C-alpha cells in the first residue's frame, strides 16, 4: 500500500505498525530510494488496541484517509485463541473507526477478507463483526466508512507459496490439507491497487469485493511449483495431505455473482449486497463481546460471536457443538 501511495506525493504519510523491524525496514527503503524522492513519512510504533496511544496519533497528526489493514488472519491460530482474536480484530477496528469519526477523517477504508462470507471460523467471524461495525458507523459524521473484501494475496505474510518454496528448498514433502482445497489468489500489487481504487470511489457504507478470477486448486499450484523447480513429483519430492485444519473451508466464497453484487464503473470492483445493521444494535453487541475478554472463557466468547453473526457455523472445530446447542 505504501509503495503505491508514494507516487501520489501525499502531504504526509503515516506508517503505523506494532512490528518494529518491518516498519524500520520500510522507513529505510523509502528514505534510501532516490527514485521515490519522498521524505514526508512518519513511522509510528503503536498497538491499535491501545486507545490512548491511538488517540495521541490522531490528535497529533489528524490523518485524512485511514487504510486499516491490521488484523490477526491465521485461521487455525485464531481458532485456538478466540479472546485475542476479538481483542485485535474487533476492538482494534472499533477504536480506529471511532477515532476516525471523532477526528473527522474523510475516509476509513477497512481491508477485510473473503473468510468473512458465511464464516466457518473465528477469524472470519471477527472480520465480519468488524465489517458490521464500520458499516453501521457510516452516516453519523463526516467520515465515509468503506470496506474492501478479497481472498488470498500471493507472497503476503502467511501465503502458501513461500511455505512451498521453503519445503522444496529443504527437500521436504509439500504439505496440503486436502486434495480438493481451492483458493482465490491475487498479486500484492493488484490487491493494493484495487483497494486504493475502491477507497477512492467509495461514497460510504459499501462493502467492495474484487473479481479474483477463477479459484485455484492448491494441489495444482504445488505441482506447478515442483515442476518449475526442475523436480519430479513422486521421484524427487512428495506431496502429503494432512487433513483440513480447524475452521478451514474447502472452498472460499466472495458473493461474486450478479444476484449478490452490484457493478461499478471498474470491471474488477463490485459492491456486495450485504445486510446492514443499525449502529445501536451492533455497538451494544460488540461492547458485550469485548467485555467477555476478561473472562477468558472461549466458549462464552464464541457463543456470543455466533449470536452476532448467525451465519457463523464452525467447521472442523471444537465449536461445532455450539451450533447444535444454539439450534436446539
């Protein structure tokens, strides 16, 4: 995102991250690159869950446009840590959204995920709750709240391709959870470009989804990488199927069809027809959810999440039993 924003020469670019080393590396990359010729950056170490720290950032710099990408995103990890998932993905989003409104930012652009569609895991459900909150905020002030939703980004943190490359380089078998598992993929540069374009065209309250093409079988991707490495499957290297992980779907959904989307002037950007909720309802439910953090009772937290997001049905997870209890 930063690399694509730089050519537009903003008055000031705030780089906020909790991860010190990547932030430092990015700062050096920008300042040491003569081709960018851009020095108006402000690296900020901070935790989006710390409201006073975030308030100080907003009060000091009064950002006009906020791109909110901070989130825990690993499905199996969040399935094991529901309380941290809501603290970061829900409370963190709420804090930044609230401050955007309070300090009259012109736009708040949230980066969501296809896993928020009919979620089968805690991570996806937290992102859906965050979507619900930011949507409900629209229309109560100057700030336009916009959401972008897309699938997997090639080469990003946690992407399968670096993992496959590491396994190939070490001569270990490539591990895939299921022979039929498929995912949508997009390059980092294309995803960032579409986020910027959707953020620019958004009038507030929309959930934009991107045309990510056809889904790709992960097994086919692995076979292609083995071939490009000059190796022969079954002879030089193997593929092992390990079974679906907690909360994992075989197929992701984007609601990317004419019945569920509205077109825009951009052929790769559509507006999802998604149910919206009144602010008072969403805000009250989220406050109750966050209050459950101190209990550290995962069952109570996940039960509350399922009440907020009725379409949240767990798969390959210990929390599947809660769906049966709720339905009864």
